[in-house]
C-alpha cells in the first residue's frame, strides 16, 4: 500500500513539474523553452509530426518563438528555427 502511495506521489510531482516547464538536471531546476503541451511520460509525442516536420516547426515558430522544446517519450529535442 505504501509503495502505491509513493508511486502516485512521484507521478503527481512529475506531472506538476512537466506542466510548469521545469525539469531537474544535475541537482538544479531548469527552465525550458516553450513548446507544445507535454503529457506525463509521453511528453510531446502526440504533437510530433510524422511527415514534413519542418513545416510544423515553421508554424510553431509563430506560436512559440525561435527556440522550441519537445520531450518525446523522455528524449529531449530542441528545435532552433532561425
């Protein structure tokens, strides 16, 4: 029972940190560039284009700016549009 509660707490903490755009790295809290909405564990995988990715990234430049952060299934991706 305690393990299930601990696991649930860790999941909630991860979801809150992901929602806020913050991530732990080497003991420091990092502020990440903007990007599409990230879901716990999936990250931005649902928003990742399958074909002609540069077209989608060009559209996102108008919304999020020149630097876009994606987290696809735990793999961080930074797109530079300039």
